[in-house]
């Protein structure tokens, strides 16, 4: 928790303002696995990246995991936590907050460097870092021009990518009910 108080001059004590908030710092790699389906990504490298090991849960007993396969145009069972890739986790019950086992910060944090190949159509990707990355900071390379780099805006304006993103919002009901949120342009 932080709080900042200020007294504007020349108005004095009658106009004193206080701003308070809570800042969460990702000091320990944790994830919340609540009831119901949730799309998650892991911004860490793992010594053993099997989902059971990473989560400390038993697959098929405590949870099931699925990943979209663009080539087969279908959801397939997922078994690993790969940095920058998203998976659907469907727990059998609310697992609460889980400390991720053997999570290591990527060595390219702050400098970028993860390369992810997008396929035509729907791709389930996630932020490969444990901090926000603005879309404007992304750099893309296309197969037709591998020597050139493109900003997010250029990738969209040249028709390589759609300008819309979809995220999963679990909502606040805690009942495992959520919805997709579309962000266009």
C-alpha cells in the first residue's frame, strides 16, 4: 500500500489531498487458479515445464489443460507451460494461489528477444514478460521480407495482422463464468 498527501500552495490545509492505492509487485511467481476455465500464460522459464510440475497439481485429477492448434484448427490437450504461449486451464476445484515451481525470469527481460511464430487465424499467445509490454514496442518480421522489421501499426496497416485482440475476462462472480473481451483498432 502507498499513500501520497500534498498541500497545494497557496490554498493551504483546507485543500489537502491524499491519494492511496495498492501496488502489487510480482516478487514471487504465482498464479491464481480459480474455479472455471481460465486462459493463462507463463512469463517464466522452467527447469521442468510440464504443467503438473509447474503448478504442483496432478493433470487429469486436479485440472485439464487445452491449447489451440492453428494447423489442426482444434483445441488439443496441453501438457507444457511454454513462455509466451497461452493455455486454457480447467481445474476440478478452486486451487487458490499457486507458487510456480522452479520459475526463472527470462534472461531477455527488459531487452526483449522472444521470437514467436504466428499462424494464419487464431493464435493463443501471451505476454512473455512479468510486466506490461505496449503493443507499440512489438517488432514483427514477415516471411516475404525477412530482412525488414515492422511495428505493430505497420503490421496492421499492411494487412499482416488484424487490429483486434481478444482477451478472456473471468469476471468477478467467482462462479467460473467469464467472457471474451474484444479490443479493436
